[in-house]
């Protein structure tokens, strides 16, 4: 498969679409990012890397980090995690408060904000230095020690995080948040603020494409079945209330973030990361989704 030729062609095709959509501005620091940037990186299980465009520019991974924090929580608590949240697509926006209230403080899944705040609570209550352990894990899985938090982004979100604070309070009311609300939210925002490039993200997702190999990175251990199931949750819940369309158009498990990034895996084959800041109405990168749709169409490789 000539991935380089394919992704070069994809890049040329999508460039005119860069102007479509709107970048996230509800986190003030994200509004300052130049939206005219697009990158893509494919990493195959046999160790080849193919990149195009702004694939080495760091961006805010935001909710893509929810995959890494879930991996840590599963490694610490195993199936106990599923007592505190479900595995169903939400069909609602990522920060919906209504659904959480109606469902008595049990988040639909770990990839909406409510679920990820519970995951942050698990890390905060089980680990002595959760911030340090989280970043060590991300560095280890990416094989890159230069990756870090962006504290300006974390603080910027903290200062305007009204809905997430409401979510945390609803969770606390329903006894689904053990720790101190402020402590857990600060950890959650730091986790969201991690900055990575498309190439670093593709590398970090490679172990999820390779569920037959033992998953052990910086003390985070997952069984092959846990990795397979994480892919299942990514497939059904990884794209806000657009998970069905993403599955229909792209056909890969993955996770998006409001920074405009998407990371996905073709199990047994490759991992891929794309980035372009402008989002569609559901919160997914317009160009990112198109690039992945073209990738699975042109390679005829997807999980289906
Ligand atoms: N930090 C963002 C929030 O809590 C993450 C949203 C996302 O990327 O989906 O709203």
C-alpha cells in the first residue's frame, strides 16, 4: 500500500476545505490558534511512518486525552470502572448536563466530559501524583519525553469551565465523585491541555491498533481484551453525538477533541492522527473527518 501517495493526494483534496467550520472558542486559549493548519500522520504496525502537512505542529489534544486516562483507570481498577459509568453512546453533546441529571449521576460513557471527570476522580483518588503519572504514561506510549501540559490552556479552561463544574457537582451529589471537586477538575483540565503533534499521537495510538501484543507502558497494563474493548468504546462513543456518522463515513475506532485533532486505529494494521482546528456543528474537525473518510475509502481498509 502506497500510504504516502494516498495521504499526499488526500491533503491536496482537503486543503480548500480548511475554511469550513469554526474553531472552538469557548476555551479562550483555543481561539488564538491559527485555524489554517492541517496535518496527518499514519503509523503502521511494521514501524513505517507517513506524514503530510502540519504533522509536526503541536496542538491541544483535549478530549483525545480521555483515551489515555481511561487506559490508566482500567489498569488501576479493571471492570470496577464500569460500575460508575456506562458504555453507551450518549447521543447528546459532550458536556450535556440534562442527561446526567436524568440518569442519576451515572455518565453514559468515559468519553463524554461527565465520564472523563469520573475517570479523573479515579486517578486522583488512586494515585499520589496523578499529573506526573499521567504525563509519564503519555510520554512512554508516545516514545517521546518532550510531551507536556500547557498550563495556560488548562487555566484558561478552568477560569470559564462553568458546565464542567456543574457536571462535577451533579456527580458529587449522586456519590459518583470521591475527591474534592476543585482538585478533580484541575486534574481533568490539565489532562485535556496536553499538547501533541499528529506524529506523536499516531505513535501513541499504535498500541491500540495492536491489541494482540501486551500493553504495558510506564506501569499501565492492559489485557488484550481490555484494549479490544477500549476500541469498541472508541467506535461507539468516540465522536460526541456524531459517532454513528463517523462510523458510517470512516469506519474506524477513534477519538476526537475540540482542538481539532482526531486519532484513530485500523486494528492489526495502522494508527492515524489528523488535525485541523475548524469544527463542524457536532464538534469534530471538518477536514480531519474528511481526511479519514478518504483514507479508508482509498485504502479500502477499515474495521468493516
Ligand atoms: N476540555 C474540554 C471540555 O471539557 C474537552 C472537550 C473535548 O475536546 O471534547 O470541554
